[in-house]
C-alpha cells in the first residue's frame, strides 16, 4: 500500500471517529473502532517513514482506542 494511501486513510478515518464520538448518538461507540482502524494505518505509515516520536504517540492512542472499545456498549 502506498504511503499516501496509508497517511490519508489514517487521517480521514480518525476524523470520522472524532465526529462519531462527538455526536454522543447511537453510533458514538463506533468512533473507537474507527480510531482503531486509523491507528493501524498510521502505525504502518510512521514505521515506514521512521517517524518514531509520533509512532510512540500513535501506540498510546491505540491503547486508548482499545480502552474505549472495552468500555463501549455495542
């Protein structure tokens, strides 16, 4: 997969996750799943680009995404 696809997919899906959570609606819990998918794209992107500082941040964001999923009411 190209770097641009990884970068843009991760970014757009993260924005979708933020929107879903911000709605506080029926679909809000799915925002954490969107974040998890976004995390996967961005982790691969950061590894390929050797951006280890933001990779560390993204790994932390993955932990919070998993925590959100565990506490969601699917």
